[in-house]
C-alpha cells in the first residue's frame, strides 16, 4: 500500500532539506498542487485516494464531496492526521478521519446535499509522503437537488477555478468512461486555465462499467480527442468493494488483472492503471524539483564565492600558535593607529557619507561652536554698560570725575577676559569627547579580541585624560598672560581719541555686503495650517539679508528679509516634532514676515542649528540676552540723568570692545593650535610609538590575544557554513544525475476543446470506444448505425467522439464482459452490428480510423479460446 514512486522521491527531497537546514536556510521547492476536477460521481476522490495510497475520503453515490478538501501531505517520522478546525486532536485511525470529514461537511452545509466553498483543511503526517498539497473538489453538476442553490453549476465552477488557476497546480481532469468525453466539463475548465495543456492529465475512470461491446481504446491511445499529456485509464473500487472494506492492494491487483485480460487494453496495460498515474504524477514532481535545482545551485555558488576569501584565512587557523598571536597583535595595533590618524586627518578611502566623524566634528567645534560661545559671552550689551558705569563711579568715589579713568577700562577688560575661560574649557571638553568617541570607533575592529580592545581603549583614553589636564593648564595660562598686561599700544587698538569719536551704534561687524555666507534647506515651522502649514525652503544668507527660494535653483524667490535689528532666540522643540528649532525676531517689535513677529526655522539636528547660528553671527545677527525689565529701566534712567557719565561709559565701551576684539581674535587663533599640539598630535604620536609597549606591560600576550567566544563561534560557523554549502552543491549534483526529466510532450490538435458546441453524440457499435459519452443504450437509436459510411479521407478536427469499429478482437469485450455486469440494453445492439459502419460524423474521425476494418464478427469466438 502507498505510493512507491513518491516514497522514492522522499530521500532526495530530505537530502536537500537537510543540506539547506544545515546552513540555516529553507529549501523552497514549492511542489505543485494536484487538483482533481470532474463531474459528480466521476471517481475524483478515489483517484486522489489512490495517489496517496490511503483509504480515508468519503465515497458514495450522488454528491459526496460538498466542500473543497485541501489535503496537505507533510513528511514526518510518525503517521497521523489533524484538521485545522480541531488542531488539538490527532487522528491515527483513518476511518475516524473519514467520519470527521463527513461530520464537518454536514456542520457547514447541512445533511440535504448543500454545498459550501469553505474548504476543509486536513494535514496528513506520514513517513511515506512528500510535502504536497492535494485538492479534492466537488463534482460539476447541472441541476440543483436538496438544499442546493439554483446557480449550483456556476458556484461549483467558480470554486474549482479558484484552485486550478494557480500556475503550479497539476490538473487531473477525471471523466468516467461511460460518459461522452466531448461533453466533459472537466476538460473544458482545464483548457480555460491551461490552454497549452502543460498541466492537464486526462483520467478515464469506470472502464469496467462500460456497456458490453464498447471500450475506450481510442481515447486512451490519445487518438480520438487528444490531450497534450494524454489519458490514463484507472479502475477504482466499486461502492460494494468499499463497503466490503476491500483492501487497496487487492483493488490494485484487480485493476492490473483487468487491464492485462481485456483485449482492448492489454497492449497498453503498462501505461494504464493507478500505479502508472502515480508514476506520471511523481515524474511531474521530479521535473519540478529538477527545474528548481539551477536556481538553488546558483544561489549556493554565490554564497560559496562570497565566503571563500574569509574561509581561506581560517582554513589553516591555529588559535594557540604564538607566532600568529604576535603577528596579529602587531597588525592590529598598527591598523588602529592608521585608522585613528585617518579619522582625524581625513582620508579618501572608507569615507563616512552618513554623518560627520572624527576630524570633521572637531573642525566644527573649532570654527563654529567655539566662536558662537565667544560671541554669546561678548555681546551682553546692557550688562556691560551697567558694569562700566559702576566701575567709573566707584573709581571716582566721593568725588565727581572730570576725566574718564583708565582704571575703569582696565578693570572691565580684565573682567571680560576672565569670562573667556569658560568657553575655552568647554571647547577642550568637546574635543576630548570627540577624541574618545573616535578611539572607540577605531577599537571596534579589535572586537575579535575583547581583552586587547578593552586594554587599548583604556590606555589611550587614560593618556587623553592626562593630556586634558596639560591642555587646560596651557589655555588658562594663555588667558592669564592676557590678563597680566593690557597692551594699549597694539596696532589694532583704536586708542582714546578714536574711541570718543566713534558712533554709538551697536557693533555690526559685517562682511562684504554681497558675500554669501551660507546656503541650505530650512523649514519655516510656524506658518498656520490655513496658510499652507510648515514648509521647507532653500535659504541663502548674505551679509545684508536672508532670502528663501522654492528650491536650490534659486529662480523663484519667496521673500528677502534685511538683517537690520534682527536677533536669534532659542525655541523649545515641539512635543510631537523631531526637529530642532530656533527663531529670528526684530528687536523693534516689528513683524518679520507677513503677520509673524518671529519666524521659527527648523533643522533636522542640533548640530545644524548650531551651525546656522554661527553663520548668522558672521552676518552680525546675534543671540538674544535675557534682561530684567526693572534693571533695563534703571540703566536707562542712569544714562539719561548724567550725560557726562554717559559719554564716559560710551568711550570706555568702545575701548573695551576694541581690545576684547583683539583678545578674542588671538584666542580664536591660539585655541585650535594649542589643542592640536598638546592633545591631538600628542595622542597620535603616543599611539604610534608607545601604545604597543603599554599593552605588553599591562598584560601578557596570551591573555591579550585570547579570542572572544563570539569570534570563535563565528569562525566555526563560517567554516561549517562553507562545508555545508559545498555538501549542498554536491547533493544537488547527485540529484541532477540520479533523476531524469521527461520532456514536455509536443502540442496536439486540441481544437475540439475550444469548440463552442459539443459534437453530436454518437452511438457506437459494440466494437467502438465511448470515451466521454454516455452509454449507447441510454442514447437509444438516435443516430442510426448504418447512416453514413465512413469516408477514408475525412480528417477534420477531433471534435466528435465516434470511433470506427475495430477488428474482431474488439467484440471480445462484449463476450468477456460478463463478470463486469454489462448493461441490460446490450442485447438489442447486435441487430445494428452487421452493417459494420461506425456511427458518427465521418468528417471528425481520427485519421487512422478509415484504415481499420469495419467489423469482423465471426472472429470473436476464436479469441475466447
């Protein structure tokens, strides 16, 4: 019992599955579905059951299969079945499976022959099956009975088409032999979805129930109504056999005996029967497996090639070899130094295109972040004026001063210079953070040796922290040097006389008027939804204006905003927004843009915000300073009450502004140089010259070069993957050589399937085959037997089912058919036999038919001997 051909395929598929599972992948063979299509009671369930080799589907007369049954065969070491609608229960008795199918059908469709498109999903696990999907479909019927709807025919056809339309499904078009083949709805539907006939196999059932004197020889020889893949005849168990629990093996033996003993079929007995149907279907599965092998092989070969370079390094790998460890240590420390220098100095190879890193970030700190911090500290205008006025008054004391005191200038300058310490130290901290991040990124390549990575990171970070102290001391020393002597003879210092004559307007150190300072995308964040909502524009910042355009082509200008009286303020990021925002506003409380008092500009990151702020500083747009209102009032009152003091404050303000500008310029120039010399360059020299010595002194080589468990696992996995891929390729090669593909049969003239109307059913003489027609007795004498002699030259399309009468051996079927219970109408037929002219439309007979003798009745008895 069982499908021997399918069982022979199982080891091949299992080998493939095992090979792919060993490399952590799944082998997507996607074996085709096998669907049975046919009329009601054509024997579809029996055909499907015979293919599986198990007796588990309900059978009987009338409409038995009333819901689609999707049967999934799954290879497993144990044999059992389970339904999707009751997963928790495992069925080991296949009689119970049949009962559950019947009960589940009745539950949805009722007991009065109703149908439903809702499928029953059954999984059968067995060591004797491939991973396949078989579909048992309701039979095509014309007239509704019981609870069936009036459009039963169309419902069933739609249901069937859903399953057989898939390109990977094989269609078994089942037609009983005692029905006219030209009326076969199964073949017609198969033709609709498979016009080339590549997926359709004709199955002729109930050959043992044909009328005496008739056979299906011409159909089975694919001469009458040809299909590309031909027809296979099978003899299923009768209802009596099923009820009598006739074993499938005994049924197969009886089927074999039938074909061998039947005179019309014995010459092709090796191409008939359930075993041959199994063989054909299994060959289709083999073809499918072979068709998928090239893509699987290509996939594996590409993986092997991608692994070979790395595997070459590991093939002769010995973890405990001291020579290898020493070489690896030297190479890794050297590579770490090269990577660190490339990240700081910049390099053309392995450029990070997603974000700034290393030296580029430090450069931004030097030239954008640090100047911005200086400007924020420098231009606290009202506080500075108030401090100057207090200094002048305190120096004069109880007296009323006539002249502007030098000491007030010196005191204010020193106070301003001391304020430089905080942004300078903050700059050092930012650079240190970037250096440590760079070290961490460079040590990521040492991940194979965690101890070496940890020690390298610790040693270099410790050294950077040591240099931090020296660098900060040097920067504080620079500021103390500036404090130690106020050089009023500096060539850039304006002097007392110029200070008095200078305008009192705020310091606007503008660049060349038309100079473009920055271009880039920004989002105007505070436009109301009614007016279009937030929108991104292309901004151009010059020394005199801020303009924005529709896009970077700068053709369609949206607006130009002069920079006079503008300042910047920070804006908190919105609750639902991931953008960073700053605002520009007018100090004179005027609208900046349309009806907006300020425009909020949004960037994707805080770094972009800082960069834009630095650009605005270069254009003379400074950050807003928070002031206390009553202090503002007090200051205004102070200046307005004493014009002389006001002039003295303005003079010293101009002198302080000039001298602090000189110091800022000097500090901005010296800070990057000091940090580069004392920290960055020293760290590079340390890594190149001393890091190796520190590593050797911190731990022994064996512990430093001890592989991480992850790296060892990765190496083992890679080698295992490589060998598994090689093995899988070898298995594919074995399967390619141990299996054979059958070529696709050549196309046949199947125009009869496309004919709009069925051919006129013809009665046959006892010797004719009745492939798809109804039994001759049922049709009665309609087409009169001797009507038209068969012309020898009629070769039109294979539309009609009639078959010319055969030589005497054909009639033996009628004589020998007693055990097969011939229909009672047969006796009336001998009267029609003598003329020896086959009934049917002569123009539609197969080409070979006219060459056959018409009827040789006398020879019949001789064949019985």
